[in-house]
């Protein structure tokens, strides 16, 4: 088989990375102690990264660095500092979520390969084109996709010279990655910042279906789906687990290595996956890949299932049987620990030792001899001055000057053990500019004979002013019955489109054609035929502009010469993200993320002729899933999710955690099941703080996510919000007071706490 299959392993610590390398990983992904989406992992320092790179490359293993969080404005200088260092390493790629990083890296650090993170929720062909235009070299496809969808998107990616990678083993999020705000909302730890507190693993009050952990999915394992993944053309098989230790990583990578090797050699699979059950697992499912979304994907225990599995496998029922089974598994776990410990103890990630020896005599060149040693490998190189040393007893070459100039080689790559001057005669002189030139030659030799890339300074971005000083109101509806509202206001009226459409049904096309003031609002997730139906709306309605939370629709809008506004679920948090969007065809503006606070908003620089929008009133989305939230809560008679579920189901319920906080589960016709906070987001403070920054303040008047809360008088809300935005001082105060009295269960905690 000629197709290359990359086995991509997690590395949450140096030992885990060593375990992945020695177990046969083709590539490892790891994070530093900043800018990565697994803050709970041990992670590695920059010095350790260089050691990891040396070790991995000795074994033919690539290393990808995770920078897969949204970036805040005040972090841009630190990010530049990191990227300035990364470009002078042998890193094989960076994994990113923030759209701003695409512009920043392409413009200032073009030698870095960019991989699009799973946090970008990539699931349709338009998104593949969008990411290709941004300069991505590979894309991690959404975990929710089935094999047929993966095969189609991989073919499109390959046409764009993009590689695809798929998660094949490890923990599953029940929510679409990048679209989960549950941790951010509930405890202020955003998944988009690597601080997910895993609310989906929390215990809740027992549901009507009898479950305490109604959101807890089994772990993903595509161990027996390898032939179909190869047939789909997938380039990289990715194992989840940067929070897991070296024993887990070695066991899983080793098992997958053997499976891949056997399939490549014989076309057959190993039919025993028992080794995968000997380390942490929540039992396994491949239901997303198979497109068979049943109740069997869930397990009512978020903790380690390995001991339960051993009991089940051995049919251990009696106390003695259970004891013996547990003892056997414990011994096997100890054997794994000892084996891995012994293997990784042989691997060295220490810095390369370096000695610089200076020698020279009068009328001879100054010579610097570089002596390096990495493990048992020694290397010697020399650099000679282009001019000779001259006697100069008044201004001799001072040892302290040489030490000052060359001590910088004691850095992330090298441990400078010694600067030797024993062979350098005294009373000699050479111009300082010659020393500078020699230092550059030394740096080049120590950088694989390539000149180090000069650091880029942080550019100062211009904050462009708004075209209209007075901000306006915009609003969102989802029912044509609310069309009467357009007679009450001059506000832009966005019309929320569903995530699923009946094939060849013109319902929404007709609604938009009947109501030319309705501006189509596209959702974040549009998979398969639903994406194609959404594109038909663009093609047949030809609206003057739209709002889209999906970059695939953004790509198609640009292609059709339709102006588009980037929606709030694109998680825009910094000036470079705005610049990335501005550079895309027909992008007229963007919502700024509601996850960031006033201080984090304050220094964002608006691009020229670019609209900025902020949502001041909306239901607070916690998560959206392709799985069904009702199977394990109120129960459902259907054994699995059917095609009609998206279009027909409109159930609603609540779940209550053990702290007594309830959350609304809402399923609209044509929508994915979603969970909303018990409070509405209401932020009138931002109007006073940033009327000079935002062109438009937005309110969501759909009934989606309202749960059991009383329906509001929408006409009155429009009136009050307009008064607050553009009224006189007394009218503003009165409007704010009345809004707070009407919307009683509300919060703007995210605006206070930020990311």
C-alpha cells in the first residue's frame, strides 16, 4: 500500500512524548505552558521543546505545537515573542484555532506550517476552501462526522493540497468542539482557552431515564475501522490524551502501531483490542464514525472503566472472582508502568553541550572552535576571522568582552559548558564588527548551517474610527410570525435559519423572498446536505448581505459576491482575527465574542471600513451536539437518531446539577439539541462603555433557549433597547431600569470575568 498513514500521538509531558516516540508514533502534538488548549496537562517548557525536537527527529517523528486557543489583545506581544523563537527551531507545524493567527503567521512567520485545530469545527466543503485560502496545510475534521462525510471532505481537501486528520482514539466531547461554552458560563473557565472543566462529565440529579451522568459519552475508538479510514484517504490518525500519562500514551500508541503495521503488511486487522482496556477508558464507541447515534454511546460513569471491563470479560461475579480479577489487572498495569519507565529512561532530551574555544596569535586569524556533544555524538567545527589579529597593548581584546558577546549561546538549544581562551595570545586586538560577524557565523553553524531568522517586532495597528458615530440596534427572529416587528423599528432584522433543511424544500427561500428586510442568519454547524441546502438559499435569494457563524457559508458568500458579517460563534477576540476576516472576500464586519470582558475589548483595533457588532441580549448557549440529549434525560422511544429527528423533534426539558442549578435543553425543529444557561445574557453596561467602538448592538428575540421562562413582549424590548442605545440621558436610565425589571433572570458575568 503506497498511502502514507501518520499515527499522531498526544504529548502532555516530556515523559508522555518519550513514550509516544518509543511506541512508534509518526508525529506528536504537544503544548507549552502558554497558548494551548490543555492547561490541565503538565505541558512542557520552551527549553524542553528543543530537547523534544532533537529526540523526535532522531526517530523520524515530527512534532506539532498546539497554539489552539483564542488569543487576547494584550497577549499579542508575548505571542510574537514565542513565534520569533519558534521560527528558529525545527518545529514541524503549529495547531491553531484563532483566525488571527493565520494572518499573523502568514505575514510575519511564513516558514511555519499551520494546522487547523478541531476547535474550528470543520465539517463542510466550504470550510475546507476557507481554511485553504487562509494558508492552512492540514485540517482536523470534526469528531462528529461519519466515514462517508470524512471521505468526501478528504477528497476536497486533497484537491486543495490540504491534509486531513481524524481523532481515532480517546475522550469524546458531546458538544461540537469550539462551540462549547458550558465551562465558560458555569465556572468562568473557557474551553476556548484550554480550561474546560468538563461539565459534560458532571453528575446531575437523576433523570427520568434513570441517569446521573446524562451527558457522559464513552471514549472514541476506531481500532477496527482502520480499513474504512484508509479507504477515505485520511492522512493522519490522531489519538486524544494530552492529560493522560506516559503509560496510557505508550499502550495506546503501541496498540495502534501494531494494528496499522499489520494492515499495511497483510491487509488484515488484529482482532484483539484487550490492551486498550488495560489503561484508562470509559468503554469504547465508534458510533460517530458509523453514523449510528444510539444510547449505547453513553456510559453512566465518567471514571476509569478498565476494572469493570476486566470483571465483565472474566465473568467475575463472586467476591473471590472479583478480587482475583482486580489483582491480575493491577499486576498488568504495574507491568506496563515498569516497561514504559524502563524504555523512556533510555531517551535523552537534555540540551546539547557546547564549548567555544578561542585561539589566535599576532598576524593570524582569530579562530573559534565549536565543540558539541549530544549523547555519544561529538562534533567539531571552526570559524575564522576574515582579518588577522594585531598587537595592541593599549586596547587589547578583553576576555570579558568575548564572554559577554558569546554567552548568549547558553540558550534553549545549548548548554554552554565552557568558554576557553587558553590558546589565545594576549595583547591582541580585532575590530568589534568582526566579532559580530563571527558570532553570526557561529549562530549559523549551530542552526544547521542556516542563518537564524531575525526577530519581528510587534507592529502597531491603527485603530480606525467608525463611519457612523451613533450605534444602531439589530435584532434576531426565527419565525415569520414576528415579521410585524419590522413595522416598529428601522433596526436590521436578522432571520435565524435552522441547522437542518428538508431536501429540495423552498420553505426558507420563500420566507426570505416574502420578507426582503429579513437578513439571513446562518448557524455554526451545517453538515452534508444541510450545507448544500444552505448554499441554495444564498444562490436563489441572493440577499444583499448575511450573517454567518459558519466559515463555509462565508466562503460561498464571497464567491457569490454577497456581503457577510462574521457571527458571534466564530469566537473573534482580537485585532488580527478582525484583519483575517477583513481580508476575506466580501466580509463587511464581525461580532466580537461575548466571552471577553471590557478590558479585553478595550484595545481591539478596528480595521478600516469594518463594522463591529456586540450582542447585548441573548440566551446563553452552553453546548450544541449531534447526539441526542433526550435519550438519557426524558427518554426517547427511537433506538437511534434518524434523519427526521432534526427536522421534526422539538422536545424541551431541563437537567439540574448536584448544586441545584438547572439548564434548559432545547430542540427546535431543524436544529441540533442544545443546552442553555438558566440566565439570559443582558449587558447594558457595554453601551455606555463602548458606543464609540461598536456600530451595532444586537438583541436575540427568538424563543430558542428560553426554557420555562416567560415569553417577553418583543415590541416593548425593541423600544427599550433603542431608548437605551440612542436616547437622552434620562431616557437611557429609565430604559435600563425597566429592562432590568422585565428581564429578571439575567447575567453579564462573562463581561465582568472575561477569558
